[in-house]
C-alpha cells in the first residue's frame, strides 16, 4: 500500500491493481457528483420547505460552485507537497461531514454554510482524482483511465439525482443528503483499501501555476470547459420545471429523465476515452460539443407545441444526445490539457477544476436569470448557445498548417 504505482510496471499486480485504484477514483467522483447533482432535482422541494423562490434556491448551487472555483487554485498550491492519498481521504471525509450537517441543520443560512464547506472538499477532490487516475494508468491508456475516473461523476446522475428525488418525494430532502453522506463513506473505504500512497509530483508555486496560462490554447480549452459546464447547468438546474411543460411526466416520473441523462453521460464518457486514444482528442471534443448544443436547442423548440406523448419521446431522445455529447467532451478535455502543456501537465489540469466550477456557477446563474426575466422555454436555447461558444473556443486550439510545418520538417 505504501509503494507508488507508476506507469511501465510489469507483472500481474501492475496489470490489475492500478485499475482498481482508477475505479476507486470513479467512486470518489460518484461521491462528489451525488453531492452536486442531487441538488437540481431537489430544488423545488427545498424551495418549498425553506420558503424561498426557486431561482433563489438555485443560488445555493451557484454558491457551491463559485466557492470551489475560487478555492481550487489556492488549495492546489497550499497542499502541493501533500500525499495524494491523504488529500483524497480528507476531501471525501469533508463531503461526508457536510452532508450529515445538511441532514440535521435547520434553515437556509445553515444550508448555505454547508455548501461552502462542501465546496472546499470538492475543490480538492476534483483535480486530485483525475491526476491520480492518470498516474495509475498503464502506458498508452491515460485517456481511458481519466475517462473512467470521470465516469463516476456522470454516473451520479444515474443514481444520485433520480434516487434523491424519489427519496425526497417519500421522506424529504434531508434524508436524501443523509444518503449522500453514506456514499462518501463508501468512497473512503475504497481509498483506504485500493489507492496506494502517491507522493505529489506537482511541487508548483502559485507563480508556476499561473505561468501555464501563458499558453493561449490552454486558456481556450479551460474557457471551453467553463462554457460547456455552464451549458449543462443552465438546463440541469431547472430541468424539473422544463419537464413539467414539455412532457406528460408527473413529479416522480421526472426522476427517470435524470437517470436517462446520467446513463447517456456515462456512455459518452466511456466511448470518449476509447475514441480519443484512436482518433485524437480534438475530433471527439468538437463533435461532442456540437451534438450537445444542437440537442439542447431542440428542447426549446419543443415549447412551440403542447405537451404530448410525441414531445415526451422527443425530450428523452434529446436528453440522451445531450448527455453523450456533453460528457464525451468533459472526459477528454483533461487529456487535451496534458497534450497542450507537456512540460507542466499537473498545473494545466489543476486549472480544470476552477474552470469546471466557474462554469457550474455561471450556468446556475444564467438559468436563474433566464427563469426570472424570460421564461422556462428559453433555457434550452441558452444552454445550447453555451456549447456552441465552447466549440468555438476548442476550434481556436486547432493547430494551423504554419504551426505544424516546422515540426514536420524537423521530424
């Protein structure tokens, strides 16, 4: 357990045990995803019990994400010399503790305070789990390992959001958060059992962290990350009100749509890792962003007709395409950052976490503004526009012929 697993090891243990650690990183992502993705499904119930408007309840998600975005780069530098396994244990334990507090504390002020505490745990966990998965991966399979690690986060939508909604309808939203605490405890046991001691390979200072942002292509990729997460959470935060307008689903049946989205996202995650190892990151990323953008825009188009069986089936199809495209991009953008910053991969990947949470915060805010000043019908179009913007950012990182000609001549 104390030895470091490195790429290039041989033997049965080297071939099998590293993948167990990668799978545990997926479980840790599931732990964080349960805490994050349950909230959109619970917002109407939370809004009713705490007696606050729906768009104001959505600000709880904005608070979580904004705090994570600000804290992530600072915490990466503060804990740069810490053992990765120790950081994993501490961040997952923080998630478990905050969810227990949510389940027992009264009032919106206490709830907001626990969101800040959970954000600090998530700000550490998000970059560490992907970096750990990449370090554990066998040679030539880094993209696949990182994709597996991120599968847990999207899989939380398959179980966390719909199960949380179902539990809330029957027992209340506090019980749902108690269940999320239990998921975090399972992740803790997995880390203790299967993740080896991994001393940090990134002893960077804040100056070195900032230096990687001198690369315009790294910055564009991070902006694409933020824009895509904004697109996800514009609609995901208020998905239940959308479903009430364009489908024939009841409240309890709406949980099935969250599950469909999560299954599609998990499939997109898995396929993206396989495809990127063969086709390259750029094609997978751009294709995923365009697919998600068109699908989300299609959901707004459905508001032109009354809810029916046809519109319900159409929503399910569009949600599947949205999940596949969005999460195919998300899984691969980590690998793309490593490609763009080969001399400082850890610093580049560490910025993905604040970019992700900034996107979540922006998406929840844009969704609330759209709901407050326009209407629920505009949410899909606004979300789709975010993905088209992200695709434009990624196109800006495509090498031009003038960029590649000197390298080809040297080769």
